[in-house]
């Protein structure tokens, strides 16, 4: 071991910050069990995100009668969670940089619990809106923090699959919410639909006590001994002490470069312009293609296509959710093999075609064979989203920004994502009322085609690159990003 390593061991031993209960790093079984606990806990965060995003679709069929909701107020009940998500995402980057990733995830779990219980207990519209707003805050923080945490802890060669695991859990949560909605649809039990989101929140809060902090965050705050233990727990027995030290050296070198340059890059720096355009552009693209109109209003769409009962439409929506999960699994297998750009382009092309078919089905008339055509095209649309834009967007915004600006830039992209999610959800029913379903889906198809051209022109390939090597990816696109400076 080098003098540098010996000196570091002497100076950082006993930093006083323990990011999780001690786990013997020499025990293969202990490391494996601890890694499984980390994965299970992170999965619960994604599951909560997906469940609370999707559960409103089934509950809305009963909420509109229970609270006499107009089409506008149906949009408000759906969209107020998105407003909370935009606010939560806006603060998540700064708070996690200051207090750490793990404590903020713990707080997020408690917010999910409080919001779910308040929504379920609602006796009036304002109480329901307050609960949905709290749930939205949790969704916003989770949507930004989970990809960031996974990107900072995963090895470069498997980072795509690791970060995309969060998207798999989100889609699984959406599917679970559809199944729960179907289970309680006969009794109209919307309170159970909304309230059951508290259960995984309680488990997540308990599991956070065993979740390791990000090694990059620990090293950046001077806790090198804890950063080393975090790496040992995350890598288990698959890497030697020398490999752990080499990885920690890389983190320290990057942090030292930030300090030499003043530690921050201004978001107005011209070198960040294109990365921010790509990140925010993909965030907008993910929403204006209309995906969350399907997540939030799928039962309503299926009823319009000829499935008259609430139970039948919710069950059909659960089938769409199952396709979403299955194709996300396919994306996870492919994302570190074929690359991000290929999946994005294939997914966007397939979404555009599916939306044209969906609009045509409504144009020709609902019911009968055309009803099945509508259902099939909607399912294909979700499947192409799950292969491309769904997981790849969250992965790319955790990769494309330079380290010294990553947290702030990810917050901006995530806020844009939830902001346009809010706009699309608020306007969907009004667009349908004003122009009809065919024109609305043709509009989404045109916006998806623009997203394809945007990706083809501007989005770089990041497969296999270390987080600190993204300047090379931008150089290949004829652009440079800034070095740290004051």
C-alpha cells in the first residue's frame, strides 16, 4: 500500500459519522445480505413513486362521484401531486448535497406515509388535495434522488442497468396500483387504494437505517473512512482492497479538481448550455409525448374505447402496466449493451407510430374490433416508452452533466419534467373536450416525432463512460463542457 494510502488511513480513521450499522467487510455472506438489503430498500423507493403516481387512475373513477368533481377538478386532483413533485424536485438537489442522500430518502418515506394516510382519510376536497400534494412532494424528491444515488454508487460498466432498476420498480409500483385498484373497484374502495401506499413507506423508512450513504457524498464532506466502508459494502467481496482504494482515489481526485477550481460551475456558463438543453429537452419530451395521460387516465380512455365497466377498464389498464414492467426488464438487459441513443430512437419511433394508430382508432369510432385496435395500440405505445424514453431519460440526466454541476442540473431537468407533466395532465381532458381524442393523440404523435429529431441531433452516447469522463462524450458531439472554476 502506498504512503498516500497509509497516511489517509491514519488521518481519516474514526471520522465519527457512521452511515449505517457496521457490517463485517470480510464476510461474503454478510456483504451479500447487506447488498440485498440495499437493493430491496431502494426498490421500495421506486415502488412508492410508481404506486402513488398510478393509483390515482383507478381511484379517479370513484373520486369524481364521491366529491362531485368536474372535468377541471378531476385534472386538479390528478395534477396537484405533480405540482408537489415539481416543488420537491426543485429542493432535492440542494438538500441532498447539504444533508446527504440517505437522510433525505428517509424523510421522503415519511412524507409518503403522511400523504397516503391523509388522502385516504379525506372527508372533503381540500383534505384530499392536501394529501395528494404531500404525496407529490415525496414523488418529486424520490424521482431526482434515486437515479442520482444509484449513479453515484454503481460501477460504470453496470450503471445503466442499476439506474434503470429504479425505473423497473416505478413501473412495478404502477402495476401494483392498477391491481389494487381492480381489487377494490367492485366495492368502490378508493380510500384503500390511496391509503395502502403508506405500508411500503413505513417499510422504506425502517430500511433506511441500513442503507449506506453515497461514497461520493461522504468523501466530498471529508468522511473518507466512511466512504471506504460504503464502497466495501457496495462492492462486497467482488473487489479487492486495492480496487476499493483505486476507486476512492478517483473520487478524491475529482473532488480535488473541484476545490482547485473553486468547487462550482455557474449554471450560466456557456459550456453547460448544450447539456442543459439536452437534459431539459428530454424532460419535456418525456411528458409532451403524452405518456402520463395513459398512466393517469387509462381507465377513462378504455371506457371511451368501449369497455363500459370500471372493473373491466381497470383490469385492461393492469394489462398495460404488465407490459410496462416486462419491456422495462428488456431495456435493463439492453441498455449497457446497445447503448442509450439506440433505445431512445427506437422507442420514440415506435411511440409515434402507435399514437397515430391510436388516434386513427378513435377517429374511425370506438367499440368492437376498433376498441381492441385502440387497446393494442395504446399497449404498444406504453411498451415502446418502457424500452426507450422511460428508463433512458432518468439514466441520461444522471450521466450527462459534469460532476461539479450534476446535482443542480439534475434538479433543473427534474423540475422541467414534473412541470410539463403537470401541464399535460391539466390540459388532456380539456384538449379532448375541445378537439376530440383523435386530434389530441395526433398532436402527441407529432410532438413525439420532434423528440426523435431532437435525440438524433443532440443526444450523446454515454454507454460505458465513467461519470468523470463525460467531456469526451460531448467532444464527440462537437461541444465542450466547463472545468470547475470559481
